[in-house]
């Protein structure tokens, strides 16, 4: 099987299960979860199903193209099912069949692996799925994003495409994978691994990176003040990537780390709340009309209650 | 009539580490429910896999026992007026829903009352269970919970099916929106869905046909048998690992063992690293020969019946090969520089922003370790200690620690051994992060103990000096754990110690900071002693006499624990509370104890107490200094009669200033003297 056959097989599989087939996000991200089609769509009451392939950058994992298993950039195929159907794990196993895996000939396990993205105020509970010992997918039930409890929750499935194909083809070196019948993975990607490893580990200017971080943070704040959450979100993603590079360079100490993460987290919290408010203003168009109106009403009541609470508190403070 | 009860809660994969507690909690909850509901049963068994929690009661009564209950109304004396039922009696009958004619007289301890007898209970078991089970399951707790439809309803993973049968009939109930029925579910890949079962035996049989061994004991036996079989087949024996075994018992619904091989060049890796790669990352068992040398084989437990075409073995071998290749590469690269050379790089590794780099930490550790060595009498030679401390953090600069952060220290020790360091040195580096918890054991070498003490105390004092103090459940730097480890090491090795001297010589904390840290440290000491089974008041009394040295505190609390039940001790505790109150009150009034006294109106009881204090004061001081706390307490208990007589006859708060002062001073002497052993006023009598 070639890399592109694998991508097509999985996209086709999920396309047939009512997923919107999306494209990778055009801002650099560390994982498929950071694509707005996940981070934002899992918020609020509207149902959604989406699948896309997301090239994901992990500066710290760069090895100059020399390591057979580690890559600065790898490809994740990400699926979001919101809400998750009761048989979501069985559907997932069917997707393995779609890749040509005969399930009864293998050792498949769902082992506890909970997920957390502190910067995104996001947590989930789930498993890593192993195939004969190889971790081939992450399976997560989202519980929180942007610090907001999710209702409904989403089921997220992430396939590590390179690793799966290495297993299927019994290839020991990622660069030997066939991208298609004519070109190998190494022929296409090896040079970028070298260049970006060199860039992230040796040449990225740390002071400039810190400055850029401040600039994008400021821009995100500015945009949030103008209620433009999508553009603000892009700037948060920039911050996250800058942070990852600084981290790979060891330029951020343990205590600073906590502080820097908190700065982005508070921005992403505002993005999340702003996004939900925006969907509310549109009256949740992806819900059927009746359910949408119920949700709008519910949101109105919640707002009323919390403003009552605020007033009460304010009055108490005044009298006290 | 008796019947059989079966409950199966079908879930998505529950983390293996949570299973044991979950089954125990479920079983205990069930027994409680049955007992409280007066339902007779023979036993409650719990079984399960990652995908199912099962309760089986082989013999359960069909109906609750019935009991006679008497309901009493008004006393007979006011029940009738002129031979007719009074208003009180009629009111009672109406409220209770019985006729006045149904009431009769009951003879009670308080006299005759009107009332009636009725039978309660007799409800059907299935009715009680259908009401009780949902609450019982909702109350189960797991280390990490989730919700999937209703945020108010949390469980460990989504519940997908429920089987609840009493004697083959479905008990109507609903768990998290799932209605109970008769249909179970087989192995995810090899089994069928919707398997109808009629009772426990039928259930076990049908599930086994569908590749689920429901009983954990059956799975454990199968795994142990096959591990043994395959280890022997490869000319070795299994490296036993009980925790790993429990994990694979619960992860796999139909476990089978597959043996794999790895290239013997990986045996160059130290055993610790090989086993960590196999065990922690891949959950494989290692195999060793009769001499305990690792063999190039591993045993994996797979969740299926067989490896049809060898692909599973090949897959596991691939994964292990990639991991071992990484580890071996790092092991080789990391040997290219010595620990001494790597030490220089520590200036670039931040320990804590405000506390400097690891290089700065090392500079602090050297003198600290030397003074701890002296204080505790550990007796580590100065040149050994210099190497131990000097090389202790160099492994932070290695790729292996980057890859296996939990092996920090161990890796430093292994690298030191390869460099040819003496066993005393490399072992100390190796075990410097022990004990990792109170369940772990302390370092065995004194070098390891001294390094571990110095490192943790430096972290503790440093964090307090920058205000990074744990609050509530927040303790990101693990200061509680570090402090507990310090106390545990001192107790395990029976080492003399003074926290105050350490704080004084460190100089980073002002008086207030020192007190805050001492309070934190005392809390941990209390926790550890409480865990060892001492009562909180014993602990308070022992710590009331000082907490500087955990070993001393432990001796005092042990002595106190032994004697506290004796009548003299109980009386002394009472007397001391009185003395403490008197002293506190006079202090509150601002009365100083300074000033002259004379011997006016010296009564016999006062004189007797004075003579006693003159005698006991030096004796208690001597015994306390020698750590003979039990004997000191016996001496203290021996003064009971004299103290009692004093309080019976003597008015301490005399109106004459001089006399009052004299008596207060005497009590203060007594109090202070005994305070060297324990603040017995803290003992609750």
C-alpha cells in the first residue's frame, strides 16, 4: 500500500460515514486537534462530523532526516464525531479493515491514555489503540476545550499515518515508504526534515522568537477585543508554534513554561467563549430548527441566571 | 425460595489499573445493599475484564425477611376518657391508618402504652435490587471519571449494555440511560454481539465460546501457565512482575502469550534499561537464565486466541526492536563524555528560574551534604561524597534521561559504573531519587541517603524561600513527597537529625520562613506517624515536645502509646491540662513569673511537690537526653499522688502576688521539665 492509497482509503471510509472531508489547516500546528475544525467545532451544541489530514509539526522530534522513526513533521488523519455514536469503537475497527487489516489475525488493544492540552484548556479521556504492540491511533472523548465543558462531547480518532503504513508494509525506515508507485516518502520529505531540524535546533533566533510571541499575543488580544475569534485563533496557533520551537531549544524554564502556557490558555479561553457566542447569535444553524431554538432559549436562561448571580454578589459586596 | 443473581455492566475499556478497586468496591457495595435490605445470600462474587464488571450471587433469597414492628401511641393512662377512646388515641389511630379496635396495651419500661403490631419487609429481592443497583453504581469512584451524555452522570468509561438477571428473569433497571436485558457482548474481534444468556453458568459458557474469559482467576492462570511454558521453551525463567501481571490480566479478555526474540547485541544494554523498555513501554515480560542473566527473548500477552500466521510476534518484535535500537544508540552516545565532563553543561539547565541552574544547585549540595553526613553520623568518606554529589546530576545532560525521564539517577549510576566508579559511588548516584513514595524503600547506601537528603532539603528550603509553597491540593514541585521522603529515610536508617540546625546553616530563610517550613514539615511528620497507626493526640503530644528529629519524635510517640492507657497516665494528662490552662491564663493576664518569691505560708502539699520537682527535673532531663522516653514517662506517671494532693489543698491563684508567683513558678518548672518528653496535656482522656 502507498502513502496516498492509505490516505484515500481512510478519507473514503469516513466520507461514507457522513464526515465533512476537510483540508489541512493553513497555519502550522502541532497536532490535528488544533485545526479549527476540531478546536472550535467541538464547542457548543451543534452536531458535526469531519475528517481531514493534518501535517503536524513537532520541532523537538526533528532528527535532521537521520532517524528512521522520528520526524519533525508527520501526518495525522483526524476524525471528529460529535456526538460520538454508541458503536464508535466498532466503526473505528471497521476503518482498520478498510486499510486491509484482517482483524482476527492481530492483537488489538485499547489501553488507557488520557489526553490533555494545557494551552488549549482541553482535556479528554480515552485510549491509545495498539496493533501487535504498535500504537496506531489515539482515541479520545473530549470533555473540555478552551476551559469550557462540552455538551455534547465529541469522539476524536487520530491515526498516525506514517507509523501505520510502516507497519502495514513492514518497512523499518519511514523514508523508504512509497508515497505512490513512483516516488518514496524520503524523496519527497527528507530534505525538509533536514532543513527544519537545522532551523529549529540551531538557527531560530530565540530573542526574535520571544518578540514574535509577544506580537502574536498582542494581535490576538486586539482581535478578541474586536470579536474576531477566527483571526484571533490563528494568532494563538502562531504563539503555540513559537512556544514549541522555544521549548525544543530548551529556552523556557519550568517556571516560565507554566506562565507562558497560562498566557495562551487565557486567550484560547476567550476564543472559545467568543466562538460559542457567535454560533448562538447565528442560532446554531447546524442543529435542526426546533432543537436550535431550545438551545437558544437555554443559553438565554443561563445568561440571565449568571447575571442575577453577579448582581446578587455585587449587592452583597455593596451592603457588606 | 432462593435464586441466582447476575449483573454484568458492559463498558468500553476500563483502565486496567482501576479494575481491582472497582471490583472490590462493587462487591462491598453489594454486600451492604443486601445486608441492609435484609436479603439473605450465601456470597457475593465479583468478576470482570476491562469491558465488564460482573456481580454474581449464587444463592439469594427471593423475598426480604419479614419482621414484627411495634408502633406505640399514647400512654394507657390518657387513652380513655369515661371508658371511651380519648382524642389522643383516636388521633393516633387515624394517623397510623388503623382502627381504634385494632389497638392493644403494651407493657414497656416506661409503663403501659397503647399501640399495635405490624409486619414489615417481605418485599421482592428483584424490586429492591432494581431500586438499589443504580445508586450503588453511581457511587463508584475511579481515578479519572468522564461523562458522555449527561454531565451530571460520570463513570470511568461509557456504559454500553447491562445484563441483570434474577433466576433467569430480567430485573428492570437502567444504568446511565442503558436498560438492563439478557444480551451480553463477546470479544471485540473474535466474538458475537448480542449474546442472550439465561443465568450465570450459561453466561460463562457462552462468553467463553465468544472468546471472553470472564473470571480474572481463569485469565491469570492461563497467562501464568503460558508464560512459564514459553520461558521454559526458551531455556529460561520468567522475570516475575506481579503488578505487570495484574495489568495484563485485566487488559485482555482472552489472553494468550506469544514469545518473541530480540537481537542479542541489545544485551549490551544494562538490565534496568532493557526491562524498562519492555515493561513500562510495551508491557512485555523479560526472560532470564538460571544465573539471573537476561536472555534475548520477551513474552507478550496478546488479546486473542492465537498468532495465526506469525504476524503478531513479528509486530511485537518490530516495536521492541525500534525501541531498543533507540536506547542502545543513546547508551553509546551517552558514554562519549564522562559524568565529570557533563557536569560543566549543567550551568545551562534551569532547576528553577529563581533558584538558578543545576550547577548552582550542585554548589549548594556539596556543603549541605557534608554537614548532613556529620550530623547524622552517616560516615561517608569525604572524597566519596564529593564524587557522589559532584556527578549526581550529570545524567540530566544525557539522551537516555531525555528518553526515560523516570530513570533519572539510575542512568547516572549505570554510567558511573561503566566509567569504573567504585560501587559505593555509583550505587549512591543510582538510588538518589529513592524513596519515590512512602511505599518505596529508602536508599541502602549511606552515600545515597545523604545525597537524597541534601537534594530534597535544598529543594524544600529553596522553594519556601521563593514562596513556592504548596497550597491545598496544588503541589506541582512535589514538596510534600520530598519532605515525606526525608522523614522516611531518617526513620528507616535511625539517623539523628536537627531540622532547625539545617535551616540555620542554610541561611536562606528568615525566622518567619523557617517557622512556616517547620509547620509544613510537622504536618508531614504527623501524616507519616498517623499512617503508622498512632493516634492524633499521641502524635500531638510527642510533637508538642519538639519535632526537630523524626527519630526522637517516633521514640516519644511509641513510649506514649505504650503507657497512655495506664490509670496514672490518664490522671497525669488531666493534671497537665489543668497546669497548662493555669499557666496560659496567668500569661494572658500579663502576669510575669519574674520577681522574687519567699517561703511564706508554705504548706505541706506545696513543699512535697517542690521536693518532687527538685528530684524529678534532672532525672527526666537525663532520661530524655538518653532517648529513654518510656522510663521518663514512668517517672512522670509516678508523681500523680503528689500532684493530686497539691491541687486538692493548694490555691494556686492566691491573692498575694508573691505566693501566687511562687506557685506558678513551681508548676512551670514541672511543665517545662515534662515537656522534654511529651506535651501530655494533648492526650485526650
